[in-house]
C-alpha cells in the first residue's frame, strides 16, 4: 500500500487511543502516510492530526478492514 508521492502507507489500528494516537502522530511527523483505524469505542478522533486519514471501523470486521487496506 502506498500513499501520496509513493510513500509507504502505515495502518495504525487503535489509532484514536492514547498509544495509537502518539504512534500515528510521530509517524505522520516523520513524513509517513498514516491511515488511522479505530472503532472509537474508547478513543477520540481529536487525538489525531487533522490531515491524517481516519477510518472508523473495528478490526473484527474483516470486510471493512479489507476495504481499508
């Protein structure tokens, strides 16, 4: 999976939680194209930078996860 400018895309699951949001923010700051994936059961979308691609979904939903990647 590649993002804009042919950069590798990094999928971060649980991205709206504490650890996932810190990881996503650091990868984004390092120039990676980040796709943040979270079901928002405990996390908050506002923890992520606005220009990170966000997909609301549960990792147990194989169809939704497959369409994301």
